[in-house]
C-alpha cells in the first residue's frame, strides 16, 4: 500500500495496531506485538503515544518483543534499542515493564544460545506474535538478518554487514564504534507472526524495496523471503515505492 507521505502511512499503521489491541481487549485477550527500531517507526510510535494520551488507548494487556539489539550493548547506552524504545514509546504509555522483551546485549557470549531459545519459547507460550512490525535496512535486512540468513533462522547472535555499520555510524560517532554483532529474531521467528507489516520511507529505500518486492528470492536479500508469506503488507510512501 502506497501512501502520499510517511506521516499519513505511520498514522494508519498506528491505528491498525490500536484496533488490534482494542479487539483483543474486548475478548479479554492479550496482544503480542513484535516491534522494530530505526528511524522508520518513530512517527508510528508517536501516534500510538497520542492515541494513548488523547483517545484512551491502553497498553495494560500488551506484550512486546523487540526484533533485535546490538551486542554487546548496555541497556542504558544512548544507542541501545532499550533506550530507543523507552524514549519513543514505553516511557509514554501504560505498558507493564514486565511485558517488555528486548534481546539482552549484556550477556556473556556463552549465555546467548540459551537466552535466544528462551526468547523463542516465550513468544510461543504466549500464542505467537499477533503482529510484527518491520523496517528494512539497505542490505535488505529485516531485524538484523543480514545477507546469508536462512529463511528458517531463529533468534541468534549475528555479525553485522559493513553497510549496516556505516548506516549506524552517525549514532555511534564513527563506524569503528558500532558493535560488530547483534542479537536478532530470525527470519523464521518473524515468519510465524500472524501478520507482518514492513514500513519504508524515502527515496534511499526505493532500490531495496524494489528488490524485496520484485527481485528474485535469495538469501542475498533476506527481505525477499517475505515473498513466501501471504500475511505480509509493505506500507510505503511514494518515494520508497518510486522504483516499483
Ligand atoms: C536497523 C534495525 C532494523 C531497521 C533498520 C533500518 O538496522 N535493526 O530493524 O529496519 O535499521 O533503519 P531505518 O529505519 O533507520 O532506516
């Protein structure tokens, strides 16, 4: 779906999330959301905060799982995805902190496999993700599933692509300060969500959006695996959709 601009598109996605939460609340059910970071979802989170403040949307029975976190990463560091989520969403809504799940960037490396299995199991025990929100990196990554990721991959420690580290360089004051690794949900984890929304804005994303939607499916562009799913919607602004 192509919107005139990112603002309108973001509001629409936020409204859909709000509807999902309210529908589940009406049946006394919890909503399990998969969330993303990056510049793309910022306006969508702002709209969710507005809906909470002005229209009474509550997050008391919402459980969230973030896609990824840099490794190693202290949660209190300004570049951590914990800080990002607090600043853009969690500090401004009534979510129970116990219902927030973000990969732990402070573990010792040998603790990571067990942590990742537990992350997967926790999602499963809650009945799976109702909705997964995605952005897309210029390498075609979703979460931090870089080129070479398998379609059935689970949550795991990965090595970041060089281009991804260049794109993050500004946040870290230079590429050399960007962590070389991350913990990310896998493509298989993402695929199990009942609904997937990938958002992309601006012309810089147009070439990778074209590859993801129209390109041949390949591990070289992990987002092409989304072509396998019937439950995926790309929400784009006109500039990101320009090459389609
Ligand atoms: C990071 C995140 C991804 C995100 C991507 C795009 O790599 N791990 O989940 O999709 O950035 O970032 P942006 O939205 O800033 O373009």
